[in-house]
C-alpha cells in the first residue's frame, strides 16, 4: 500500500514539474543562456549591474516572457 501511495505522489509531482517546464519554454532552446553576453552577466556581472547591461538585456531579450504584476489582486 505504501508503494502505491508513493508512486501516486511521484506521478503527481512529475506531472506538475512537466507542466511548469513546458510553460517556462526551458526545453525549447539548447542552452540556458541567450548568448555569451548573458552568460558573462550571469556569472560575474550581476553584482554590479550598469545602464549598459540593462540596455543589453532589453535589446537581446535575455529574460524571456514578461509577466505583468497586478497589485489589485
């Protein structure tokens, strides 16, 4: 009985993770970084972001889908 419950819980867990991974578009590209500038920023540039790095993020689209925040909810 414990095995059945464990398998059921694992099934729910993996189906939830699969759904989130699909929505995040993570598996639609072959790398986690958009380009070499994004990789360099993620490794050592994140501590001191500049106006130049902000401009690069917007021009090159590093951060994926924009999710609007509604403060009324």
